[in-house]
């Protein structure tokens, strides 16, 4: 399941009068994995379809720039189509590619990376490796952020239906680690049994808003966060005690207070209700410390592949120096530090840095230094210090690197850069900047971190060009 999607577009879509379904042929998939065909001067988006399919579509919304359609029937199937592993895949927005065979999903993701590079003439001939497919394309998600609702006294735990405030209950989700599903079911039962007030997004009142679960598959333990509209002790503590009684694998329960009326899941304040404050997890040989809201990859097997690949490419030795920019909880930094090299991690989130420092002690890695700072400011200072660096790893958010970060890297001139990207478009933009300024692209390795969704992670190895 994906995190709860925001509503489409800046302007509200206009509902159309009921019209009979019409037949059309899907031309391609967009970056969200939604089928697209251009009709009457506008794009028509139809979730659940594949290129080349002849489909019957009912127009749901007619927006300023595009129309949204609902799939009524597939008249001619694509050879890429398969039977989804989930009974609610047609309505749930969490797995928009589940109707596509896994081999074809990997091809689609490789094409996304290729197409992004094609936008820059200098990158057109850069080869893109085949996608590293997930060993387990189902049941891989170890983190979930789920909306809560109550309809006719029945508790719902799931995702918002696209463009609405209606929660689709995910049931026993095949994408989730089994422990997440067990906890979600316990929450459903206790909301109904204790008659807890669930937040109503229309009326803007109620207590419980979201359920966030973080699981360590290595130890089969979980950390639960209940997101509420206000601080509450009695009801939340009572709920937490019953959850731990029903699911003993829960090591800690937290309450996050989010009084805003927007779509952001977490509010600014998190308090421990009972049990452990953090979750100890493990990737490969490195132990990690994860707090309720700190970012970490949802697919442990693919994260292990990424960390080991970065470690292999770096080929660090004792006495060398490395940077891990946008380091999060320090997973990559600590893998690099196992070589004996000194590694500096930079991350703006102070909670993540607190976790990273604690994990470095846990792993006995005193050669790891972590800095809580904006990457742009920290990199400008490092560039001014003229301290030599052998390798820099950059793992930015979807928007990519700040231009000042890239310019500082070009000033520092590490012998190699490893870029870990979650967005092919911002990756291509940043690679273009680095490629025209002293770096050649050695390897582009897409990784399927999120099977059944259109998202793709990409590892890129860049090597500093040598002068003649």
C-alpha cells in the first residue's frame, strides 16, 4: 500500500452529468501508472488500464486540463495484464500496477528511467541496466500509514479513495508484512469495542485520525503510532494497552498530535504512551534505530541490495573519507563506515540524526559523524574547508538535490559520486548538471523498491573525469 495520496490538481474537478460509457483505446501509462488517452483536446486518465487495451470508460470528472475516467469493462486485454492478488485492487489506490504482470512492471520502470535521461542530449546514449526485481513482490511493506474512519459504527482502516475523503478498508492487504495486517485488525476491533471517536474529515471533529505501523521483519516486532486531533491520555492509553495485549509483538505505542485540517499525516508533537521509544531493526550487518516518524525504506530486501551495492562501488579503506548527504537514519553511512573510513552524514531532520548517532554507538562505529543541518548550508561549509573527500553519496527527496549542494560537490571533487534516487526526472536533471561538470556516468541501476506501484529507485555511479 502506498501512503495516503493527495488530491489531484490545484483546482477542484467539475463533476459531469451522468453519461453512458464510451469505448476508447489506451495509449500509454503516465508516471503514476494510470492509463492515458488523448480525446477532444484533453487527456483522459483511466486507472486500472494498460497500453493498447480497448476499454469502456465512464467519465467521472471533467477538469480544466484533464478528465478522469472509471473503467467499466476491458474489451480487449493487453498481454501484460494479469489477475491481481488483491480483491479490492480496482478501488484501492495503493497498488496501481497490480493488474500488470511483474516482468512487465520491471520493463515499465526501466523505460521510465530511460525516458527521463532522453530529455537531455548528453545523456541519451547512457545505458540503463535491467531493473533489479524484488525477490518478493508481495508482502514486502514494513511501514504503513493508514487512514481511519467509522461508517455506521463499523471501523475502517485503509486509504482514501482517489480524490475523496472516503476511506477504503484494506482488509488483509497482500502488500503488507503480516504483522501490519494483524495490528490493523486489532485497531478495527478496539475502535468498535471501545466506541472510540474517529475523526470526520468533513465535520472536522473526532479523535483518531491515522494509524502508523513500523515493523522490523528481522525481529518480528512493531512500533505503533496513533495520530489524533488533540492530546488525549485516558482513551489512547486504554487503546494502547489493549493493542499490546492482543498483539504482543508491539513493543511500543506512541501518540502523535495533528490538529491541522490538511492532508499531512503527522503533526509536530509525538509522545510515548507506553513501551519502547524506538524500534531496533537490522539491514545486513548493521543495526538501525527507528523512531515513529523517521524515514526509512519500506522494502528491507531491496534496501539491503542498495546498501551493499553502494558499499561495493565505494571500495573504501581505512583512512579514506566519505560523505552521506541526506543520510536519514544513517543506513548507508554505517555500511560505508564498516571499511574503517571516516564517514560524515548530513540530514536536516534532528530526530533522524538522533537515531543515527544512537545506531552508530550500537554498531560500535566511532568513525561515523552525523550533522543535523540543511544539506545546502552544510555542503557550502564543507566546500569552503577544502577537506578532501573520496566518495560522496547523495540520497535526496523526490525533488532532487538543491543546486547549491551539487555546486559544492563539484567544488569538493570527490573521486566518485553515488546518487540514490527515487524520482527519474529529478535524477536526470541532476545527472545532466554533474555530467557536464567533470563527472562521467559509469552505471545506472534501477531497483524495484515498490512492486505493484509505478515508483522506481535508481542507483547511479559517477566517476570524476581525469584531465589529459
